[in-house]
C-alpha cells in the first residue's frame, strides 16, 4: 500500500525544499514538493523527480565491493561488510605504521547537506585517527563566505522572502531559475509591485530575460565593476555619508581604490560600455529598498575574493540597509545555532596535524615529497574526478597503484571506479538527519522513509563501525544518530522552543532568524566584525590573507576564450549524472566567435588548453557574450569520448581569498573537430 511521508531535499542547493515522498513496498515511487516549508511552498525542481531512479536504479550500490580490475576500470567483486572493514583497518594500519597517520586523508565534500551525513561521526573518526585534515570550503563558497565574514562577520543579513519588498533587485552572478529556484518567484512578486531588476552575468540567463538591465560583463571582472560603481556613486552624489560615518570602517581606503581607475578603463576591463556602468549606478542611487543577491558566479576566479569584497561594499556605501527588502541577500547559514565543534569532535584534533586544500589535493596526491606523502585516501560525499579542477591530474592521482583508495557513495560514480574498496551508503531517504540551509532560515528534520537499500548503511553507521574496528572506545564513537542530532545544534537556543533537536517534528519547520520574523541588518541584526562596524578595509581579511581591500589581476593566458561551467538544471553538481538524459549537451558560443573560427551551429568542436581537450557539439547563440564559451558542470565521463570533461580544462590555481577554486579562469581555444 502506498504511503506519503515527509522528507527534506538534502542536495547542495540553497533552497532545501520540504518534500512529500510516496513509498510503496519500501520503494520511493514519487517525490513532490510539500508545503511544510513556507519558502519552498510545495514546489520542487524537475531534477528531483528522478529520485526514484537514482535510489533504486542500476547504479545504486548495494554491497561493499573490492576491486578486481585496473584502477578506473570499474570492475569489482562483492564482499561482506566485515571483509571491507578488515581490509580498510589492515591497509590504514600499515600506512600509519610506515608513514604516520597523516599519510591518510579524507577527501569529502557536501553531496548530502544534512548535518549528520555531511560531517559528524566521520570527522570524529578522522580526527581521532590523526589523518591529514582537509580544507573543503575552498572548492565552493569559501571565497564568498570569507569575503562576507571579513566585511560583515558571520551574521544573517536578511531573509530571501524580504526580497519581495525591494524596489531594485540586483541578481549578481546567480542563475536563479536553475540554482536558486524559489528566489525567482519572490523576484517576480517584487516586479509585479514595480521593482526594477538588474542582472550581472556574462550570459543571458532566464532571469536576465526578465531584467530591465542585463550587464553582461566578462567573467572575473565583477570587482572592477563594483569599484567603478562606487566611484560613480561618489561622483553623482549617491553615497550615504551619514551611514558611512556612523557604521562603516575603511570607506575612504576603499573609495581611493575605486577612484584609481577611470570609468572608461573599468568598462574596458569588464567588456562593458561606460554607459552601462553609469546607468547601473544611477538606478542604485535613486531606488530604495535596493537589494543585491550575489551568487557563486563572481567567486570562481583568482579575483573572486576581491570581487565579493567590492560587491559587498556597495549597500554600505549607498546606505541601503535598515529597511525591509534592502541590503544584501547573504549569510543564511549563520542563522542556525549549529554546534559543529561538538558534533564533529574537534576535541580529538591534534593541533599539529596539517591541513590540505581540497582544490589542490590532486597535485598533493602526486607529490612524493609531501611529508608524509599520501598513501591512503577515503572519498565520500564527493565525486572528485568529475568535479575537481585539473581533472587529468586527479585521474592520474587516483590511478596510483600504491594509493589505497576507499570510496563511499550511494551510487557507482566515476570516482568510485578508482577505488580499492567501495562502501555502499544509504541515501538520505534511508536515514534521519537535521537540515539547516544556506539560502533560507528554516530548520528542518527528516526521518527515514524507506529501510536501507541492499546492505547500504548511513555514513554515521559506517564510521561508527570503522571506529569500533579501529578500537576507538570513547563514548563519542558510540553516539546514536539521535544523540548526534542533539549534538548538532544548541538545544538551549530559544528558537528551538525547548524541543530537543532530535525530537523536532518532521512536518513542521522552525524559523531561525535571530531577530524574529524580520532579519534586517541595522534593525534586528548587526555586523559581527571585530570593530562591530561594516569593514570595507577588513581587519580579518588582512590578518588571514593580507587582503584587506579588493584588488584586480588580469588572468595570464595565451588562450583567447573564457570557459565557464555553471550549474545545470539536470544535476546538482555531479549528482544524477549516472541517469540517462534525452537532451544533448552543448558548448555555447557567441556568433562573432563562431564566425571568426568558421564554426557552425551543431558542428562538433574540440576545445583545448595546456591541461586537456574536450569534444562537444557547438550551439551558436548570443546568449553568451563574445569571448565567453559555456558548458555545464558535473557531466560524467560517459558523456565524453576521450575521458575528459570541462573540468579537465579548469586550472588548479587558487583565488585571492580562501585559496578557492578558479573554475571560471579557464581559458581555451576552440576549433572544428573531425571525428
Ligand atoms: N567544471 C566545474 N566543476 C565544478 C564547479 C564548476 O563551477 N565547474 N563547481 C563545483 C561546485 S559549486 C561544487 S559544490 C562541487 C561539488 O561536487 P561534489 O562534491 O562531487 O558534489 P555532488 O556531486 O553534489 O555530490 C557528490 C556525491 O555525494 C554522494 N552522496 C549523496 N548523499 C550521500 C550520502 O549520504 N553518503 C555518501 N557517502 N555519499 C552521498 C552523491 O551520490 C554524489 O556522488 O563541484 C564543483 N565542480
Ligand atoms: N540545478 C542546480 N542547482 C544547483 C546546483 C546544480 O549543479 N544544479 N549546484 C548548487 C551549488 S553546489 C552551487 S555552489 C550553487 C551555484 O549556483 P550559482 O550561484 O548560480 O553559480 P553558478 O551556477 O556557478 O553560476 C551562476 C551564474 O554566474 C555566471 N557567471 C560565471 N562567471 C561569472 C562571473 O565572473 N561574474 C558574474 N557576475 N557571473 C558569472 C554564470 O553564467 C551563471 O549564470 O547552485 C546550487 N544549485
Ligand atoms: S535541488 Fe534545490 S530546488 Fe530542487 S528540490 Fe532540492 S532543494 Fe529544492
Ligand atoms: Mo557549490
């Protein structure tokens, strides 16, 4: 008999929708939106309707596996959990004896976003083991969040719902209809009430089609644009001097930086006209409430930190805070009373342990001089060969015969094909978890809706068993999932209303805004910087990165085209990349660039640089600006004829803040490809 049960979407997505799942004979047969979460209002995106195929399909891992083929080949034999845990224990123990514990590293990211699945018992285990630590944030979002912390501190600045009250909305490098679906409805509501919309994006995205002004800048030049806007605001008397005097530090140093380049020079760097910048500044000066909604587009380049520092300064200079619908849509993840050090067992960390950067881990894996070299890697919640920049380096690294590799995933991924041992993980439909969000302020909890598929286990149980196998006897390694949920957030926080986190009802949400319904910076919330002011010259960024103010360095490359690879509506990063799709994939190119290369719509092209080569069919379209080509992130190798996807062309250099990934610094040439 069919049952409908509440759940939450765990994907790496700002929306964190509440869902209704139809279950029949322990199978997920249907997933749709539920109205439990007032922001997501019963709507989910198209891609999650494919959850039944993903959970019960042919790629689903059902037993532990041991490699019998070559690395990357994907030939395995089924083994028992006991044999798998024995193998991991034996190999890791030998590595620890020969090279020390730091020769082992976890390689994990945020496939699932529940607090338990993303990092709880697993981190307790690796900390206690003494494995190398991994800085994960640099892969995505770290650049933006560091710029935010440096400028405003870790505070929620406003709720997405409040964008409905804005009269000017600036969507800055976020592909709203694809990667933050529920914001689109809010923007449309504001537009119906007369709001103007500006979109800053090298592509004419769906949201850009609805814009009053589409500013199609060159990738990686947002900081130059934002500084030019600040200088222009000053020139047209658009600065709020009173607000600046009362609440802003470093405005003069920032403005000095802004004035140092002429409007014409800035426009030239950005690939815009001075008139574009003037018009944007005029709108920003005149209209309030004005909100800037920045996405991840501006961060994925070597100037990404500077760009976000420069963008984040604008509402402070323009005096846009303190009103409903005004300011900056940012900081939602700080709305939740998370207690991560307790959940993740920070007390087990040996402070001498080194920290490796996820972005450059491929290079580290190949570096024999690393002290100690890495001999064991444990990959989970992550599909590194698909999603890392410099894909060929990561493939070479995981091909190392002497690298003992464990991969734990829900499905057989391209990365799992390189594993010595594969562990089958439960999907989030099969375990309980607690869900904060990074794009909204509602806390949600979910219970399992089906039993584990095959012999799969939740991440928490896998690491509980591993901890036991390694003889870790502390009570932290015996904590149940309910106890872990209670460790995940501060149960004494008044917003939990006295309910233990593990007892939160699954058919309700809790609003986590510090100031009640109306999170409004300078009404109910305030900057949490060291000075208590908005720091345009940031003391934290100076101390952490010697980078108090935005700067700009052009990308040094002989290749003429910029390749960007934003989010696709078919997948979340690489998730669902195993499912069959009917629609073709494309490389988008502007007609001017196509004509210059004698390329035509529909033709196969080869795209290359010093790091690799990719073959794709071409779509000639003026949706991308000249000089920019665009494909999608997260495609699997089965879409490729030569074992390389766009990530193969992405450089592994890192950004000015957080040593973050620079996917959109990819420079390429494109030519006809004779198959
Ligand atoms: N070319 C290019 N590549 C990019 C980017 C880009 O701009 N361009 N951007 C990137 C960005 S923004 C991000 S965030 C990264 C993300 O890239 P990844 O970290 O790889 O994230 P996902 O593909 O979302 O999920 C990884 C895996 O987690 C698994 N998983 C889900 N739930 C569970 C669970 O409960 N347990 C276990 N063990 N596994 C689970 C999924 O099956 C999936 O295989 O990709 C980056 N890759
Ligand atoms: N459907 C779907 N939703 C997703 C994801 C997914 O893979 N699929 N991924 C999730 C994850 S992990 C993340 S991090 C977010 C990311 O979601 P977004 O914040 O939307 O980030 P991107 O998709 O990388 O790029 C957003 C837009 O920025 C533009 N862009 C590229 N470079 C630049 C630049 O230098 N400046 C400016 N102004 N714009 C630029 C691109 O053309 C694109 O339209 O989405 C999440 N939501
Ligand atoms: S991926 Fe995002 S929009 Fe789609 S269901 Fe999940 S949370 Fe909602
Ligand atoms: Mo991301």
